[in-house]
């Protein structure tokens, strides 16, 4: 039985995608492809299927993920959803892998971030991604804060077309 990775381990930085292959020795192993700017993340699929995947970080090359670093940890936004192969779906936040099919709870953000998010909310629905951009933080952290505020009755979660949007509760 294959073993899923719990974390993404950044093994190094390379100039070209093919140079990353030697670093991708275990599920979740990753390398940053960097030539002047971050181009992509090469990764051994964390699902343990044995395949390698490339996550585009350069919007000039098409739809791209956002890449965040915080010391040694990395985050990607949005989630990675493989449409081929093992079809795994996961979130990378602070180097931890959250499997979407297991409905893992995202880590609780710092109390100060919850306060910042609460102050950013208004009577109008706003996307958690837009709030994250406004606060210059990783969107997963804002989603976690919004969910906490919703659980406390301070914020209201949007439904239907407003999924992923939040506002102050009435």
C-alpha cells in the first residue's frame, strides 16, 4: 500500500526542470525551479503514486499558483488537484499537506490574524482570497480565520455562488 506524504520537503533550487529529477526521491520531495524568478515547483507526487508533477508559478506561462515562503516553510495557492494519474487533491500550507479527500482541518491561525481578518470584514461578502491580498498573507490562513469567525458567529459564510466569501454576521 502506498504511503502518502504529510509534508512537502523543499530539497533545493535548480535552474531547469530536468535538474530537479535527482532531488525527487520520496513522496512530497520538491525543488524550486528558479531562473530570475520562481518558474515552477517540481514535486514527487505526495500521494505516493510514483509520478512527478510540475506546479507552474510563472503566470507568463499560463495559469499559475501563488508561491509563499515563510522561513523554511512553503505554501501554494490554490490547492493542487491532479486531473490525471492518481487524481489526488491537496493543499500545501506551511509545508504541511492537507488532503482534501480527508477533510483535514487547516491549522488554527494566530489570534492576531483572526483579529485582522475580523477588522477587514464588512457588511458585504468578500472573497477570502481578496482579504488575503489586502492583508498580504497566505489565503489558507485567511480561510482558516474566516472559518473560525464563522464558528463563533462573528462572520457569515457565503453559499452557492458566494462560496469562499465571508461578511460580518448580522
